C-alpha cells in the first residue's frame, strides 16, 4: 500500500486510535481501585473533620479514627426509620449514597461516638456560584445543636467562595448553633450576610462570596439534599 495514499492514512489513523484507546482503557482500569480508595478516604476525612478531628492526621490515622468513631453508616427514610443498617466504620451502606440518593429520599446517617458521647453526621448537597457544593453537619445527641461542620466545593473561587472549604474559622462558627427556632418542623440554621448574624440560628457568610454563602444557606434548608428531610428523625427523642 502506498504510504501517501488516502487509504493508508485512514487505516493508519484508525489503528493508532484503537491502540491509544485500548491503552487508555487499560490504564484507567488499572488505576481505578486506587482512585476509588482515595475518593473513599477523602470522604472519610470530611466526616471526621465535621466531628472536629485533627485535619493534619495521616491517611492511616484517618482510617483508624473513622473505624473507631463511626458506629454505623445507616440509611434512613423520611420518617426517620432505618431501612438499611450500617456497621462499625461502615463503608457499605449510607457511605455509598450520593446527592442523587438524597434527592430520592434515601438518607445517609452516620451514628458516631466521640469521647463517649453520641453524635450524628448528616451529609448535605447544594449548588454554589460555579458548581456543586456539599458538606457534613455533625449534630449533638440532643438532635438540636451543631457539634461541627465541614463543607466542600468543586469549583469555587480561591480566597472567596472556596473559603467554605479552606477557612476552618468560618466553619467553626457553626459549633453550638441551633437547627431549629420556634418551629421544630422547620430547619432554621442559615448563613446570612457577613456581619449580620444574630441569635442561635445564624452564621456570618464568607466576605466577598455572597452567592456561595447563599448556596450554603439554601443547601442547609433544602427539602431535597439538605437537613430538612431529616426533621422527623431529629424530632425523635
């Protein structure tokens, strides 16, 4: 076959594309277990951060601490009933759920024991200025006050919206805040304009990131993906 013919060019290009595609698929499959493990570890760390654990812990320390503190990763329904029971250091039940599951009413609930005291961690999902945001809210055994919080984002502006993840002092504002006000059936915890927070239910927003702060506030109160679907569970005493 003539190397300067159209047929040669087409055949050569096709073979090259097939070889490259095969190699990429092979590399992807080879690396996938490690990638999945890293994603799972990052999720475990976020849950631990919401429980006010040391953010400088090593990977091995994080794995051990997660196994120690997480009593069960249950799945509950909107009535607060357990539909799938998790396990100690669980990663097979609620841990596997995502924002799609939350919006469909399958709710992850992490039952924890920190220094001999019961805590609950609830995942929340929403939208920021440039993309999805998420977080974990740790709640005390009274089911009414915040023990700790951690938030994450996919593409917020560094130094502004990204502060919801990077600024520990901002996240620390949530500690001790109340989930409810006068109505125990409605989540009252919210993020307001910086410098205007008042009372037990409000947290100051991030300076210069009003839209992202609003996104966090809306996420907390959302009927799907927020704390609101957990109200019946939170009202169980």
